[in-house]
C-alpha cells in the first residue's frame, strides 16, 4: 500500500503560546465584532474585559477542536475520500499503479447477476463452492451445508481427489441433479486424445452423475504418460487434439459445456485459431486482490469469454493477509459487510464467476452474502488491487519445468 500523508491546517495559536498578544486580541475582537463602532462605544476597560473573555473562549474551543480533529480525522470518511481522490489523480496522470484499473463494474448500483448465460444458452450460477484442498471427511459436510444455504454450483476437479465424497453429499442433499451445476477438470496426465474420455468417465462415476455441466482443461500443460509429470511439450503447445476430444464429449452428451483454465491470451488465441466446433465457454484463472489481472479481464470481455475467479480470497496461503488489507477493511466497514464478502462481491461486480472455497459452515454462509457494491467502493478496491505488484499464489511453473504464463 502506498504510504498515506495527512495534511493539517495550522491554527493561529499553539499550546506553547502562553498569553495572547494584543495583536491576536485585536484580530479576534475584529473577527467577533464586525463593526468597529461597537468597540468604539464601550469604555476601554470594559472592551478589554469582554475581548479577553471572547479570546479565551475562542482559544479553548479551537484548541479542543484541533486536537479532537487531529486524533480522529485520519479514520473519517472525509479523510478516506481525500486519500482516494489523491490516488485517483495519481493514477489518472500515470504516476502510480500496475496495469489498468478501469471501472470494471457490470452493475452500477443495480442488482448483481446471479447467473451468467454461456454460449450454449445454459445459465451458470455466479457463485460456486470451490473444493480444492477440502479434505476427505470434511468436504461432504461442506457441500451439504452449502446446498442448504442455496449454493447450486460446485467447482471440483479430478485431481482434488474428493469427487466420490462430493457425489455422495449431493445425493444425500436430495437436490435434483438438474438444479445443480457441476464442474470438473481434465488433469494434465490425460491430454492425449485417447485418455480424455476415460478420465471424464472416472469423474462422472465418482460424482455419480451421467453428465457434467462444465468440463475444463485444468492447465495448458500436458504431461507424458508414465506419471512422472514430464511435460509433453508438443501437446502443450498444441492443445487442439485434446480440445477436439472435449468437443466429442459435448456431442455425446457427457458434458454440456467445455472450457479452459489457466490459459493466458496467447494460449487462448493459439487454441481458438483452430476451426473449433465449440468455443471455450469459460477460462478459469486466478483473480484476487493480489492478482487482479485487469488486462486479461478486459480482453476477455472484449472477446466474449467469461472468466471464473479462482483463489478469490488469496487461497489458504494469503487469505489472512487479504482479510487484513487496510483499504478492504475500511470499505467493508463502511458498507457493513466483511472483507471476504467485499472481495467476493467485487468479483461478481467485475463480471466474473467466483469460486470461494471453505469447509467451515459459518464461512460458507458468509461467502454467499454477495451484495451490489456502490461504484465508488468498486473503484477504490480496483485501484488498491492494481496499485501493487501482481502476485500469483498458485504457480506450478517451476515444479513442472514450463513457463505456464508465457
Ligand atoms: N483451476 C485451477 O487451477 C484452480 C486453482 C486454484 C483454485 N481453484 C478453484 O478455486 C477454488 C477457490 O480457490 P482456493 O481454494 O485456492 O482459495 P480461496 O477460496 O481464495 O481461499 C480458501 C481459503 O480461505 C479460507 N476461507 C474461506 N472463506 C473464508 C472467510 N470468509 N474468512 C476466512 N477465511 C476463509 C479457507 O479456509 P476454510 O476452508 O477453513 O474456511 C481456505 O483456507 C478452489 O477450491 C478450486 O475449486 C482452481
């Protein structure tokens, strides 16, 4: 965060001044009595007595006002507004910030979208429960709590290793399959066209369903067969054969929509340059206060590709820090919501799906409390998020020996 400088006006007297001088007396008498004639009519002694009284009263009042103001000004909305104006001006003149920080709001004080419509015509719920690192023995309860609260969208993946428990909890919830949105993801080991359908079938069997609402290529990285996470650079650079197999899964009715995850603009264009039968419906990427990716967001809007915000709270590694960001705490306090609710609402207001993960029922409920934010709040958060160096919390590039973001 940029350091904030406070400016205070100097007052005429300081505590170090003991007795007011005649100059100050005369000044304040003149201030208090607009007409010199009024003073003229009084005897000098009486005038001075009254002047003393007025001066002392003024002195005490201004002394108190100054100290009260100095103590509390920094935390007022006026001060916050001044700081904000200052930052906006700096940004306008390109004196601060990383990347763009346009107002990405889709709703200006209006209601937030509860769903987005995909190219297939399907409506995907804007808020999902993420289940990465939701351990066995806890993920089922989390799913049931979420469904009870009104969540209808679960974001899972083959690699999360918890699809069977997710499926079991869904069945126990009694909610009809048609009312739910289930997403899963194709792991890197299964990009070879002949491996796609068996991997999908495994996810379907574990979830206990015969179709997915959305199936994503989890990473733009293909591993060679053999289980050593050795990168197949050819298939990584050309994901079209994998994509064609996903299109076939749509034709077969095993998935209703297909998409990508962790693709940058170059990799998206590399894929969509092919004669696709089905265009990617979404791109699931890291979007958070730490990594807001305004350029990707803008580009995706211009190119009609919906983004899904993963790690929206900064993931387990940075969630504490996210919730402790001074600007977010201040905005959330002003709006009477929690910082987590502020971030999650901000993502929806930016026009993305958002996938907060929690296995704690109180936090699951908190995270579902999405509200429409005033434009000023969105802009403040957008500027704050784009004013520091972007930082990814999820980046396996080094482990896999491939620059995923290139
Ligand atoms: N496509 C991809 O490559 C990819 C990568 C990463 C994530 N994702 C998806 O995105 C989902 C979300 O991302 P994420 O799990 O990395 O991170 P996240 O949702 O940003 O943060 C999850 C962490 O925040 C805690 N938390 C949640 N709500 C909270 C609240 N209101 N107050 C305080 N702490 C809270 C959770 O702990 P508790 O559970 O204890 O509440 C957990 O430690 C994943 O579950 C997954 O579905 C996809």
